[in-house]
C-alpha cells in the first residue's frame, strides 16, 4: 500500500468529457474545467469516474473552474446528487463562480451534508493559485489530524 502524503502522484492523462476537461495536478488534485452546461451524458461519465486513490480513501481534493459553467439540467443534477461518495471528506475549491452559482452550490452541499454527514468542505476563490493553495492547506491539516 502506498503511504499517504509521501509518494508522487501517478501521471494521469487529461480527460475530455463533452465540452469539459478533467486534468490532474500534484498533490492529487483533480482539476475540472467546465465549458457550458453539464448534460446528463456528461454527468453519467463524471459519476462513473472512481475517486482518486492518492489519499487512501480518506479525502479527495477537487478544483472546479466555473467561469464558463452553463448550469446543469434536472436529470444531471439528480444523478450527481445520488453519486456514491466513498471518501471520508471531499474538499472542493470553486474558481470564478457567480454569486448565483455560489448560492446554489452552498445550498446543495448543505443538503447533501445533512443527508450523508459532513463529507464536503467548500471554498470559493477568484483564481486558480488561491484555490490550489487552500486545497494543499486542507490536505496538510487532514494529514496532521490523521497522525494524532
């Protein structure tokens, strides 16, 4: 088993999902760039992707670029809400989300956390560097808490 926090992330290829892109950065950050609306077919692909194993199932780090996000239809939203979330905690950093999008994401996350337990921690940022720094800080705090 790989030791968490000390090994290099395996090189992963970027994925094209409809108009959207999923790429990966050290240390185990999934970077989603949304361009336009997320369709039901896009969501099917997204929910079928397994969590990254770099963090041993304890947590996931995701950075979402929302500048060109075009929303999602009701069926895609429902499928996303029903997605299994096996990791202990999901840290989600959103870059460039409009006020309306921030409100929707915040409400959706509160509801999901009420139903599934406190699994998602959110942050909203103006730029990639700030979002990435926050995720790295979340990772460090999580790893430090695991050692206690």
